[in-house]
C-alpha cells in the first residue's frame, strides 16, 4: 500500500476535503442543529400571531331540558348543534416574545459559528492526515531504495568473500542490516495503512471506496522562509475564529434569556374575541340558516393577569439566568485564551519547522556525500563494512529528518495562514 495501485482513484487534498464535508457525520449533526435552531426562531416569531380555535358540539337530549331556541323548559327528545370561533392575542406580556426571538436569533448565529468551527477542525485534521501520508510515502520509497543498495552491497561482498578479501562476518553484518531494513520498511508500510485509515475515518469513506492521495509535487524551498505575524495580527486571528464567535453568541443568547425570565414579573394583557351560534330541531319553522343567523353571538374582551406572589420563583429564575450569563462570559474568556495558545503554538511550531528545514537540508546533503564516498571506499577495500553501515545509518537518519522537516514546514506555515483567514490548501 506504499504506492497507488493501478485503477484506484487518486484524490487531492481539496477533493478529500470536499468528500469529508459531504459525508462527515459530525457535520451532518451540526447542520441538523442549525436547522432545528431555524425552526425554533420561526416558532418564536409565530407566537406574535393571534390564536384562533373553532369548536363544534352536537347534543342529543331526552327528557326535561331547556329549549335552545326559546330558552323555555321542554320535555321531549331533540338534537342541537353549537359552533363557535374563539381568538386571542397578547397585547403586552413584558416583552417576553421579543426576548425569545432575540435569543433564538443568537442561537442560529451560535450554531452557524459552531458549524464553521467544525469545518475548520475537519480541514486541519485532514491536512494532518494528508501530510503524514505524504511523509510515509517518501519514507517507504527511501527504505526501498536502501534495500536495493543493500542487495547490491551484499552481492559485492559475496564476490569479495569468494576472493578472500573480506571476512565472512562482513557478509553477516550486511545480511543483518538488510533484514533490519526490511523490518523497518514493513513497519512504515503498516504506519501508512493506519494513516490511510485515519484519513478514511475523517472522510467517512465507505469500505468499498478505494482511493489513494495525490502526492504533493510543488517545490517546498519557499516554505522555509516564514515571517511570523505581529501581535495585532495574532489578536485579529484569535478574534476571527468561529469557535470564539460561537461562545460569544452563546453568551448573548443567555443574556436575552434574562429578559425572558424578567418578563414573568410584569402584568400581561390579552385581547380575546369570540363568535358563535347554535341550531336545534325543536321548531321546524326555523330552518338551519335562519337559526344560525338568529342565534348568532359575539364578544370582545380583555384579560389582565397580574403576578402577585409566586414563592419568589421568578426572581430566583432571573438570578439563575444572570449567573448563567456570567458563566458564559467566563467561557468566552477561556475559549479566547485557548485559541490564543493554539495560534501562538502554531507560530512557534512554524518558526521551529523553518529552522529545522534549513538544518535538515544541509545535514542530508553532507550525510549523502559522506555515504557515497564511503561506498566507493568500501568497494576499493579501504574501509570496513562496519564503517560503511555507520555512514549509511547516518544518511538514513538525516534523510528521514529531512522528510519530516519538509512536511512540517509545509503544514505549520499553512496553519498559521489558515488561522489568519487564508484558506487551507496543500
């Protein structure tokens, strides 16, 4: 699995990110939360509209009862039908509905920011997995090349052993070195499979979806020159993070909840209205339409409710809401501190990666030249296999450090730009 297989789809970072945004379960849940918040806002707005209810009742009476047409007592069997339409609307309720609407709007803003923060987290996690796969691909390629070189050296040593120019122990050392290199390659290939598994989990890929990534091809020398942002730029980057905005909107939502709790202390005034009529079969001289018109009734009224005593419940709810608001403000400060640490850490890592890249380039170059020179010396018989293996181990280690510094430089510098508002691309 070190290299793409024939016929498998090759995906760039942008293609992987697009698939992750389409299929990631957490994103789907966040979208549902946003939709639920939108429905809640519509519900709160609908509470401003009047409530209209209609009732229809049929009554079959036997024995002594009141005639609904004449209001006189009668003793007979008859049927009656009553219908009414009732409506009510709050004229004043302590601005409770207005506060609930404001709180619902802030909840939408909160869910939107949380969705953006989750998308950012997925982009970063995907970049980490994508970079790690690129790093492991180069490690596997390098280790396979080292195995090829070891095979050639073993063949050369066998010839020297046949000619009596080296001891048999030299061949054993090379064979042991080759076995160790094969073991390291197997471990790296397994790490590569696990890295692909992490990538597939982020993308929520199906088991039958087979793909490989497109290895990064652009030159990376420019990544070593990293210019750290200034203090004001760092502050702006922190304030622009959607995770911080989500906490701020949550605090605003809770602040409006204080208004909702306070509204219960105010009187409420409700306007009501009703329209109704009835019909009975006690007098056939009045048909259905005439009875409905004759028996029609309507009315308009006001309902005033004044809270007098409620066991201090509303005052305690207001106090609880205020305490929750203070807690939300502390959560905002805590999130700001966390994000400031994340951004500062990203800048520090980018600076270190830039310096590591410069040092790793020089170390790899000198180690490679030393190893190539020692290879020639070994072929000429001027150094032992032990000295050759030492030079080779130094070169392999320097090459691995170069690969690591290379991709660290790419990733860390891009992350700093990402926190400043630049889209994350690889």
